[in-house]
């Protein structure tokens, strides 16, 4: 694993493989670079592929006073691109990775990009009286405050409940039955240092990227799951409608991680 040191002294670690036009995979909240390796390996014959661990993620130590704000993640991404002198980059962002991608475009524009892929994300997570395309369609500020409190009380259980209590009925049933997948995820989440991740979540839920969507001047592939735990079909349509060069693919029988349910299709797309 390689690393760069961010401008505020945080180690940003990443895997790099292959040769060709660059592709950078940006993982979701509480995830890490490892989840992208099967896809990176498929693309490495024709692309130079980067899979990073965003600050506060991947099990890497981070100083207590270090930021895990999404704007700092975007700055880290710009630093990675500059360090390797990359041009014509394709950014692939899942969940938090899509928010990082949007923050990057807000701060640095599209000059270094040739395309983006956005996977199952809303440009504004928290809902209000005028915005219903966030989490669950009704995850307002009060709900987010309660969720953050639960995370600080029991991080693993709080996150599992967020996954379980959304649109996907199967996720709810599996959580209630304490299915093996939820057991494994609970065990993993309990190994994580939670406070940097909570602070990261706080930054994600104060962000609003609706104004960024029309600024995306490169082709955008949108991939959404038709059984996402968090987002309705209206979210995907909103994003498609507001990005000028957008192509929406809805993956059937897929949750918030449609790329995992249709791996071959995702690589082909």
C-alpha cells in the first residue's frame, strides 16, 4: 500500500495497480479500499486504478484532533491527483464516495476529469419540509440528531438500525432475525474507531450538493439499486435530471450497494 501525507499531516493510504487511463474508486462511509479490489483487478488491464482509504477509514490511526470532514477528503483527492500528475480521471464514488466526488467538483471543478460514476446517493441526506429526496424520504434534522446520539452510545447497533429501518424489507427482516450478514457486520463495526466516523457523518449530513449537479460537465454514469435501503426511485431521477450528461442505470434486486449484486454488469457498464 502506498501513501501520501495530506496538507494537515494525515496519512492517506491507497492501492495502485495497472496502467492506462486513471480510475479512482471512492468508498462509502465506514468502508475501505478492500471492497473495490475485485473491480480494480478487472479494470487493471486497461486502466491505472487507485483505491484509497479515506481519512478516518481503513483501520489507519488518525490523530484525535485530525479532521474527517468531507471537504478535507476532497482536498486529499486533489492532492492524490496532483501527486501522480493525473489527467482524464474517472471518479467512481459509492455512497460517501459520491459525496466526496461532489465536494471535489465544488472545490476543484472538472478540469482533471473525463467522467464520473455515482452509486446510490442523494446530494442532500437530511430532509426538510421542501426536500424529500434524502434518507428514507423523511430523515429530518431531529432524526439525524437522534441517530448521532445513538452512534455515540453504540456505534455498531446504531448503524445497523439505520440499514435495517429503511425501504428494504429484507434488510429489516434480516436484522430482526440477527442473520449472519448482520452479525458479521456488527463484529466488523465494533473494531472501528467510532468518533472520527461520527464526526465524518456530521459533515456529510450538513452538506448539500444540489447546486453542484448542474456544474458536472463530464459524462456521468448513475447506478442505483431498485431496493436501496435509503433512497427511493425519485432520488435517482432527481440526480439524472440535474446532471447535464447523465445516464441512469437502475440495477434490479439491488440494495444500497448495487455494484455488489451485479458485479459483472457493473464492470461492463
